[in-house]
C-alpha cells in the first residue's frame, strides 16, 4: 500500500470510528508529513483525495476539516411514490429542473421494457433533482409517443412525470423489472451532479407500470449520488 493510501485509510477509519467529529480541524499537511515520515506532497495528495471523496473540506488559510456525512437522506427504493413526493413529505427544500427532452434512437432493452415496436418514437425526459439547493439525483424517463402523443411537445416542461401521468387518468403505480447497480460518473454527470469522479452513483432502472391496466408508462433510470443517501430496500 502506498503512503498516500495509508494516510487516507487512517483518516477514513478515524472519521468512521468517531475519533474525529464533523467539522473537527485536522492536522496540517506538515504535521501529517512529520508524523508519517513522508514528503509533504504525499500528505497533500492524500488530503486532496479525501476532499474529492467528500470526507473532508478545506478553508483557505485555516486548514482542513471533517465533513458532516451523517446528514444523509433516507430513500425508500421500493415505493409507489414519486421521488418528488418523498422529498417534499420529508420536509426538504426540493426542486426538479427539466434539462432535456429528445427523441432517442432505437434501443432494444428500453423498447422491450416499454413494449414498444421498433417503429415507434420514444422520448427521453431528464430532470435534475436538487435538495437544499444541491444537485443529488438525475432522473431519466423513456416514454412512448404512441401511448402519450403529446410527450414530444410538453416533455420539456415536465418536472414530475407522476403528475403528468395522473393528468392522463393514471393514479396507481408500481415498479417492475427493477435493477440496481453501482457506477461512477462520466464528465457530464460530474458536471450536473457537481461531484468528483470518485463519488459512486447508485443507478436504479425499472419500468413504471399502471397497476390497474398493467400498461407500462415509462422506463426510468435514476442516478443517485452515493454519498448523499441511505437506502431502504
């Protein structure tokens, strides 16, 4: 293990064990270099990596401090409520920002889940989810124009797909074909979610189905910042 990794492991372990509390001041780079008998640049790189992982933060001229990682948002993944409704019910300052509505090329997996033919138009609608002003989730919905003929026209205005479906007469939803996986953000996702390449994303993919008719309304893909939520399955 490199010296940089040893320093990181020491502080991660100390933070997780409670030796360092949120907002505690950490030793300076020089102190760490002397204590661990490593060059100062090694201590600096370790602190930079810990900052990218959001274990610590720095204040110019004052030093490095422990970030509060306990203020994570509980998220129930197997619920029939929309993400918007969950956040509002928990009392968060919540915003949904529509950032994309475009027709997509044929994708076998998405079309099959939508039960759409190869010749149908399918639109992708993206919303950025902000909680307390911070972008923490990216939600993509794939919707068939055959089922919702106005989706290409109104899709750019939608903040909540559930509200849109309710306006069309659907009221009871359930998820099917749900898959959960872990990934790391690409450049665009890092920019949108304001995170480093080291922050993992939890990706939830599923089909949203009208419970009464059994019709598939959308295929959704939600990317959650892995450092901002606790997950209840």
